[in-house]
């Protein structure tokens, strides 16, 4: 950085001394003005404030201290160097007390003058630099403060919106809960009276009549299952979370054992990674694994042999758990439907189910602050990944 040469004002009534000083300082590269009277000096200070003033306090018009005063007012960072004639220490101290930078006694040596000026200018530049830094800091602080309050406003708006959303969700849950609940009673009547007809009036019914009644019963029972699933789904979201350490590996092993026991004839090899410990609600996490495992079990059922794997891997720096099978898989084009309630990618004639399992799983995972997603290929299998 090249700096402008400093401006120096020399106020000295002895013309020989003034000329020597001005010439010497000009030679050193400064912009120098010489005056012999305090009045001229004042005008100069007021119109084009110098960086350094070198002045004899014993000017004939006695204006030395006035020059110092107005210099400090107009340009606080400028330096005032006073020149004292006969070592009048008292005046020198008064000037220093009023903010003069230094004093030089006559007769002076030029080296001393140069050194004093250099120091004065250095101090002035440091002062300005400091001021600039402080201003920058203040500006940064102000911007930061604005950013913080802007962010606070956004957070408050968000909190308000999510509170409203939560309230709406709760209402919806309560509604679906009571509707499902109320639907059960009439359904039980339909099924119960159909059964009574089948049992008590069996003689009066022909084969077709009996078939109709059986169909009514099957349909109403299926509807009963749907309602139960709906109730379970809303219960999952309403249930209170009680997080504690959970060993997912042990949970997975016991689920695998249950599945094998239910259909011992199936050839399914389970591979379960040991020691997968997490923190979460054990009851809800069991619902997650139950659903993922029973899906893996169900969607491999058309293969003579199958393999179901449970393990963990790092994904984006987070432990990610997965349940993998080599069963029917699905077309990734429909993956958006996977976690919707009552959404299924397979026909009921192929694989039974109501399509609420994964919707329930996703709600539980989200309540734990995690994500769930899947990868699959038709007839090659599916992998469900989740974080907590
Ligand atoms: N392991 C899997 N392999 C292939 N497709 C799967 C797998 N898991 C889920 N799907 C697909 O996602 C759909 C939704 O799964 P979800 O568990 O919600 O329902 P479901 O198993 O059909 O019924 P439910 O779980 O309610 O008894 C399934 O119908 C199936 O099409
Ligand atoms: Mg399922």
C-alpha cells in the first residue's frame, strides 16, 4: 500500500529556522507548509488539516495552544509537536496535558525532529487502522445481530407453524381413532348376525345363500383387520416415547426365531449382526423390526430358499441399519408409495397384507428423529435402511 505523503505544518516566527525546517522536511518527502503567524496557521488547520503540526508555543500572537486545540477538534488523530525556546518546561507540560504529542527543545538536531515526526505519523496510522478495525467489527457485530434476530424470527415462525401442524395432526389422529373405534361395533353386528344366520337358519338356506353369507363374513372380518391396523397406526403416533438403550441384534434374533417357528418348513437363512445397540423406545423399535422382518419373510415366500440379513453400515457419517432380503423386490419407480398408509406394490392375490406396516414403521422412525428408505430390484430382493 502506498500512502500519501504526510502533510506537515511548520509554525515558526524565526524565518531562518522555518526555512531550514521546511526545506529539510520537504527533502524527506513530506508535504510541508510554513507559516510565521498563528493566524495563518489556524486558517490552514481549518481548511486543510495537516497530519503533523510543529509549532513554537511562544508565537508573537500567543496562539500556540489555540492551534493545538482546534487541531485536536478538527483532526483528533493528528499530532502536535511543540518547539520550546528556552526550555520553558511549564508550557511544555501544559501542552502535553492538552494532547500535544511531544516537545523538542531548541536548538534542535534534525535527526531528532525526523524521528519524532516518523513516530507521530506511525502512531497516527496505527490509530486510524485501529479505528477502521473497530468500525469493521462494529459493522460485523451489527450484521451478526441482524442475522441472529432474523433467524430468531424465522425460528419463531417455524415453531408457530409446527405447533399448528401438530395440533392439526393430533385432531386428525383423534378423529381417525374415534371413527375407527365407532366402526367396530356395527361391524361386529354384521359379522355376528351373519354367523347366527349360518348357524341357526342353515336348513332354510340353499348353497348360494350360504356362500353369500360366508362372503359377508370374510369381508367384514377383513374390514375389522383394516380398522385394527388403523387404530394401531394412530396409537403408534399417540404413544408416549420412552427412550432407553435397546439391543437391536437381540430383538432381531428373537423375531427371526418366531418367524421360523411359525413356518418351520421354510428354508430361510438369517444373518444378524451382533452388538447393534441404540437408544430408543423398545416397544416401538420392536414394531419397526417386526414389520421389516415380516415383510422380508413374506416377500421371500415364493422363493424356495431365501436369505434375510440385518446389519449396520455408515451412511453420510451416521450409523444406518438395514434389513435385506432376496425375495420378490419391487419396481423402484413406485418407491414413493411404499410408506403411504394402505399403499401396496403387490396384489393381495400374490402376497396378503393391508399396507399399513411401512406407514407405521416410518412414523416410528421419524418420531425417533430418523429416516427410512429402500432399495430394491424386481425378483432380486429389497433392502430397507433406517437411521435413528
Ligand atoms: N421386503 C419387501 N420386498 C418387496 N416388497 C416390499 C417389501 N416390503 C414392503 N414391500 C412393498 O411395500 C408394500 C407396503 O408394505 P407394508 O408393510 O406397508 O404393507 P404390507 O406388508 O403389504 O401389509 P401389512 O404390513 O399392513 O400387513 C408391500 O405391499 C409391498 O408391495
Ligand atoms: Mg408389511
